[in-house]
């Protein structure tokens, strides 16, 4: 599916250093991805009008202050390992608010927030994850609410699950499948980095846009588990490999259109989070 002009602008701006770019570079990027100049310029005008973008100087645009919490989660991928701390065996728990059934939109926002931050359902009405993220429960509570969790939901720490419940919680993530996926991604990236050397520049830049999006999806949706539940060394290897894709994509796009951007979370993957 060809991305829209609006989505190309927002994706590239989100992944560009300083979240700033010139109109000329965004138009050139649109051309590269099959979108006409006029469509990009119209989209820029509309995005400025609704406050999503601001004009920092003539012909230069940057993201406005309304950048979403989801965008902040996506663009923090390079800091994944700094977000993880040693696990003491406790759990962060989320219980939706009591009362009337929420709207379908509210449920989608809650599920999106929980998915992005690695929660799984222990049983109906209670989602859990290891309490191993930097900042502890307080910071995680703020992130969940910013991502759309209802204000009345309970977010709390549990330290004394019974043995059966604790064992069941630990099985909510498939350690072998997750660890294998890290190794598989590292192998895919290694092959891609070799193959991209033989690809013409314009095609290589397009490939970097889409392949980089797939790599970033694997990182954004990672639950950031502790070493007791996953192969952390393999996850770190994936992050290092992703940095190489990032550097390659930046070099290709800078050479072609003067726009150095990092891994892009593409429209296809944003659609998974109902952000389109």
C-alpha cells in the first residue's frame, strides 16, 4: 500500500534528528515513495493549519508540541536497554476501572497501551508484566495513562502472588519464541546489509524505509522482559543490528534527498495500533 503524503511527512519527521526537515527534502522523499510534489505541499499546509507541524523558518518545518505519546514510545527505541532494570520478582498489575462498560474506543486505547508496554492478561480484568522498567510503577502508570489507559484504572505493584499464579504469569511470554525471534532478526539484518550494497541508490533508499519499519516494529512491540524470562544478550544483539540498519538508512537518504532520518515506524505498523 502506497503511503499518503501526510503519513510520509509525519513518519519521516518523527524519525529525523530534531524532528525538523525542509519542504524540499520532504517533497523529494515523497517523490521517492511515489507521491506527487503537490500532494506533499498540500499536506504540509494542512498539518501546519491543524498545529501538527510548525514553521521554524522559511521552508523549514518541525513537529509541533502535540507529538503523541505513541510517537514518543516509538522514537525512544535506541534507549530500550536503558529502560530495563534488574527484576526483583515483583509484578506491575493493571485493573480497568469499575462501573459502566467503556466505549469500544476506550477499550482499544487501553489494549494499545498495554500492548506497547508489554502487558499480558493474567486473567479477565487483570494484566501484568514484570516490574523491571526504569522508574517503577509510578513512571509506568504515567506512560500508560498518556497512551490512553482510562484515568480510573488501577496500576499497582504485586509482590506476593501465590506460587501457582506467579508461575502462570511467567508463562505468559514464550521465552523460546521471543529469543528465537531476536536471532532470526539478526540474521535477516545481516543478509540485508550485504544485499543492499548491490542495490541502486533510489531502490536502496526505498528498501531501507520499509525494511527499517519492519525492524522497528520488532523493537517497539518487544515486551522488554528481564533475563529470567528471555535471552537478554540476544535482544541486545538485535538492538545493535538495528543501529546498523539505522545508520545505513540515514546515509542512503542523506545522499539522495539530503534528509537523514532513523528507522521509520511505517503506516502499515501504525495501522496495527489504530493510529492511521
